[in-house]
């Protein structure tokens, strides 16, 4: 989705700030999920995360709609976006962290701007602005540099889940653009709540089949720490971050918004620093490159790469 030309400069600034905050919260998902996966099956983590988010989101959306959250909804696109965009992407993301580990997963997440540009072009025929492409490349370089500077495994040390992370990012990018195109008239909170509801219901419906086939295992812990982590994933990365994501891309577009995914390695490194591992020069330089990429994508003159076309709606 390209940003609407009617959006004011103040709204664009607000969109950038909200995206930076929401993506930073989402970045904590990699570490929290990694802890839960020590005692939880990946599919149970996914189900717990989505159901926890559903409680928070539907409460706020019911309040916003004065008790009528399911009225006048475009159900056909909502079902598709929830079942595929939310359920499938979240399963792939959790499995990716399970098989790759949090830091390698963060490295792959740094490729989101390139994936977003590709999906927007191929799937939705949106023009690629040279400024956005250049900014994405700079930011991806910064994200990879920040992640590999942690010394916890990188691109040269694959563990099998990297392709799942890439699949999750691709599906989620399709979902992000589709939600803004196909659910017009629904608030950003509504888009978030309804698609999470459908995604959670999809995972619950499929889970018994996965258990019967032996793909999933009834493995989980209901100690206070695990419950707190599940509630955090629901309230933070799944609810707050997804809402701010939709709100932000409605102001700046999905290609520019995806550049903020490069904050994920920085967040992971920052948490590791709090845990007693100081940042390296690679972390600092990587963070500076990410900021530079965001500025390049939005401040340089925007020209389509190739034939000039109008902005997509």
C-alpha cells in the first residue's frame, strides 16, 4: 500500500513514531517466544498468543463500536486475511524462532523491506520508488550488521528456521496490504481485532488435527511465569504492535513501514545488553544505518523504478 497523498505531514510523523514504538515492542516477541518454547509446543504458543490478544482487542473494539463489534463487516476478505494472514504467518513465525533461535530469526526479519517491496510490486502492482528501495537496502544492511554483531549465530550459521521466518514475513506483508485495501470502512482497531479473532479460531480448529497427526504435542506449562509471558505476547506484540502497524501503514505505506522491522535486531541486542552483554561497534553502526534508511526512504525525492505510474490507492 502506498501512503495516501491526503495524509498530512503531521500524520506521517505520527505514523513513523507509532511504527518505531510498535515494532520495538514486537521485537521482544523473539526472546519471549524462545523462552516459552523451552516448555511449550510451538502450536500451543501460537494458540495462546492469539487467544490472549483476542481478549484484549475485542474488549477495546466492543467499546469502540458501543457493543456491536461484528456489525457491518466485510466477512469474505476478513476470513481470508485472518485464516491465512494471521494464523499461517504466526505459525510460521513461531516455528521459525523454534528452529532458528531468536537472533538468527531477527537477522531474517531484517529482510522485511525487500520482501514488502517485492510483494507490493508483484502481488498488488504497486510502483517501486527508488528512494524506498535505496532506504530499504541501507536499513537491511544495518539490521543484519546489528544482528550479526551479537555473536549468537548469524547468516553463516543457519539452523533451519530461516525460511519459515521469510515465509511469515511474506504472508504478513500480503496481509498488511490486503487489509488496508479490502477492509475499508473498518477502523484500524477493528481490522486488528477481527483478523486476530479469525486467526485464533483457525488455529484452534486445526490444532486437534495436528495433535491427531502427531505434528503438534500437548506440551505446555501453566506456571505463573508462562502465563505472564503468554499474556504479554497477547497484549504487546500481538495486540499493541499489530494495531500500531495497521495505524502506521495507513499513514506511510507498507514499504516504508516495513523498514522499521530492522529495529528488531537492535531491540534484541538492547535486551541482551541489559542482561549484561554490552553493545559492540557493529550494533551502534547498524542502528545508525537503520535510521538513515528510514530517512532516505521518506526524504529523498520519490520516483518509480522504471516506467512512471500513479500511486496505488
